[in-house]
């Protein structure tokens, strides 16, 4: 596992997730896209990890899980702090985003 690629993918994903959450706090049209947008951004984080890290598919998937899950957790935590989502979404949203991060890692491995 490439720690450098993991940090970069997670930071990029977190910045994008946070930007979406802040925009959605004041724009209900964006807020309606939190689920799809958040999972899509976690998928992107997984692709970024795999593209940067190289290595075997299993490593790309694991890196995607971590990058996608962590960036989603950070974004959801900000959204919870803004009182836009319930606390239960911390677990559900993080888990679903970790899965899409894994898919992104797998895709990124084959696209890179």
C-alpha cells in the first residue's frame, strides 16, 4: 500500500466532500444530491488512489476502501456539525462510500 497515494487521494476526496457539504448547506438542490454526490466523490478518491499507487488489484481495492470511507466520514461529520444530516448517516454513509471507494480502486487499477 502506498501511504503517499492514500494521503493524497484522501485529502482530495475530503476537500471535494467538504465543498459539496458546504454548498449543500445553503443550496437545497445540492443537498438533495448528497448521497449520489458523496458516493461518486468516494469513487473518485478510489480511482485516484489506484492510479497513483499502482500495485496489485487487492491493494488498489483496499486503498479505495480507506480513501473513499475516510473522505466520506469527514464530509458527513461536517454535514452533521452543520445539522444537515442525522448522526446515523455517519455509519451508513461511510459504509456505502467505502464500497464505492473500493469500486473506484478496482476501476482505477484497470484504467491506469
